[in-house]
C-alpha cells in the first residue's frame, strides 16, 4: 500500500490511466470491427451481384460471420463504457483525496474504488505505469516494455 499522499495519488493516477488507455484500445477495436463488417459485407454483396466465383462469395460470407461473432463475443462498446466510468471514478477519487490527510482513509477509499473495476488488458499495465512515471517526473522507475506491450501501447 502507498506510504505517502504523493504515492497514493500516483497509484490513483495509474489506475485512472490504465482505464483510459484500455477504453481507447477497445474503441479502436470496435471501429476496426465495424469497418471490417461493412467492408466484408459489401464485398460479399458485390460478389453476389456480379456473379463472381462461388469461393469469393463464400469467403466473404465466412469473414463477415467471423468478424460479427468476434465483435459480439468481445462486446467492445460495453468495455469502453465500463472503463470510462472507472476512469471518472478515479478522477473523482483524486479530487476527494486532496482534502484528506489520513493515509489510512485514502487507502480505504482506493480499495473501495478498486472493488468495482473491470478486468484490465494485462499488457497495458506497464504502459500505463510508464506514462504515469513520466507525468510525475520519475523516469528512473520506468519499466522496459516488451514488443507486444509497445504495439498495444501504440494502438491504445
């Protein structure tokens, strides 16, 4: 648990940033799936209308069904809304925490806020941590990111 009020605030900022970049990632995933659904649906429709080879029609239909199924299974819009709500919750916690001096009370408030968090995208944890360390001018605490984390960080 955080020892000082500054460490507590950094912990809350980290949780808030993780929610923000997770929401951004899911927004981009949702946009990509929407684009791919429209694109594959249009390709399937065009191939039917132009009497294209059956393999092309079947391939487009399978791609459209797969993209739609993944989109329904992932439910990115719901995850965006939940992460945005969590980010607002942590912003409010930071605001409330300004007036409180007791670290135990601040820790209790943070633990209470964490109870309703949505599941995170695990590789984004270090990305969010590095962003917060940059904000509070602590580059000595930055974590080295793996390639997958760099890619997800760039996407989010």
